[in-house]
């Protein structure tokens, strides 16, 4: 259900991004290499989302059916009908349903705040969220820059809603509303919005959240309401435009590495740590924490704004055109395959095969935008493997 809501919103997302691109040309809001990387990670997020969401629905519903308070204490079902019902007499407002839907939306937003905060304060969860923060830009395509693995943990945080007997589709609709709301706050072109700054998450608040400036780190985690941050001590006001990205910038446009680099780094840290206690602490403490055996806590480097430059390798115009065209082919193919799997016209096995191929294809596309030389053999291999998969569609 959530996927359907987001699917319907995607054309509007892309249309708004195009408007922002035109509106923000003087401010250099977009770079081709960065935005292609953003959209590529979004495609990978959608690909893994099919299987992760299916598993989440099955687990969620099992918990709701067998372990919810309604099941254990023989209570009535959670109200889930529409607040507006059409009857023979006309439209009628159902207050109980309205209050139920409002409660679920607030609960989803409250849980999201704590999940989002946890992804910044717990190292192994940061690994599933870092992808979203690794762009050095801040625009509407960054909103689509999501980790392949984040939904696994995000859905897990929401399982308490199943214990309350809230139907899975009710949760997914409210979660979809949350995700759609979060799209518009990823822009540099909207300033502060008066009274809304006191209650709702705004672009100004979210610019702070994506800033790597020391005073902005780990602030403004809210999804729809900024009230959670104000109440629980994680609020910061935007007083200057942030420098965006990670405290140690990611020097690549490879969407695969954007998804995996913290997992690999964390694994290497755990292997290098002799103490089992410190191995565990590396997983659950903040991302900058290090045991004494590894030199102690990492210091956040100061930013020299006068010398700071973004990662932006120089590549030929022909390679830029090739990179854009390749991405358009991959994007079109991904939409087609997602449609097939949702209509039940493709097996999960073949879908998984295409997923592995997309992993390889985006790895190769990253080499194009990084200015890597002698990558033609990877492109040839990519198309040979694609031919083999397409043959199996018959």
C-alpha cells in the first residue's frame, strides 16, 4: 500500500525537481554527477524495497494477528475505516475513525523521530542511513538518495504498532504520507516559513540536519513535526547556510559504495579491535567513538569555508552524455521491471537476478562519473549479462 502511494508521487517528485533545477540555476543547486548518483541510489532503494516490504508485511501481520492487545485480551478491532463515509444521505464524518487515523500518523511520526535519531547515534544503524547524507549538495534529488538497507531497520522500529492491533495497510499509508512530506523539505530555495517553523519540519530545519558544521551535527531528526526535536533536546535553528555532506566527504559518485562504505569501515574497525567488549561498543556507540586501542574518539575536523571544495572530477562532455544516457536506460528498465514484479508477471528469482545486474550496472556507471579510465570492458560485460537476463524474460 505504501509503495502504491509513493509510486503515484514519483512523477510529481521528478516534476518538482525539474522546476527546482530551472529555478535554482543561478545558485548552482544541481550537478549532473551528484544528481545521477542520487537517483541511482533511489532506484536501488526501490529494488530492494520490494522484497523487504513483502517480508515486513508478513511479519507485521503475524504479530498483529497473534500477539496484539486485541488478540490477547479479546478487544475490538482497531478503527480503520475512512473518516469520511458516503451513505445514501450523503457524506458523513466519523469522529472515531478520524481520531484513529490521527493517532496512527502521530505515532508513525513519533517512532520515526526516534528511529532517525538512533541512526545518527548508533554506529551500525548509521551505516544504513549514511547514504542519504553523503551528497555534498542539498536539493530535491537528495530526498531520493536512500540506502538499500534502511527499510529493514525502519520497519522493525514500527513493529510495536502491530502490537496495538493497527492494520498493516493503515501503518503503510501513514508511513507513506510521512515519506511524501519529507520530500519537499530537501531544498535550498525556500527560506524560513514563519509560524510553521515552530511546529512542522521545514526546509530550514532540514538544511541544518544535512549540515556537517559542528553546531549542526545530529540535529532536527523530525519527520513531519519539529516538536519532537524541541521537546527532546535535538533542535537547532539555521543561522547560516550549512556545508552539506559527511564530516569526511565521500570522494565518489558510485551509488554502490555510497551504500556499503560504512559497513566495510565498521567491519574493519571491529576486526582491528582486540577486546570483545570494545567490538560490541563499536556497533552500538556513536559513529565517531573509538576504543583507546584505536586512538580514542575521532575528532570532527574543522571546516575552512574559504578552501573547501566539493568532489567534482573533470570528465569529457562525451562521457557526461554517455553517463546521462546510460542512467536513463537503467531508470527506464527499472520502472519496467518494478511494474512486472508488482503485476506478478516475473518470478522473484528472475527479479533477484536483475537486482544483482543493477548492482553491477550502477557500479560501472559510478566509474563513468568518477572519471575512471579503461572502464570499457566493464560496460561490455554489463550489456552481455543484460542480454542473458532479457533472454529469460521470454
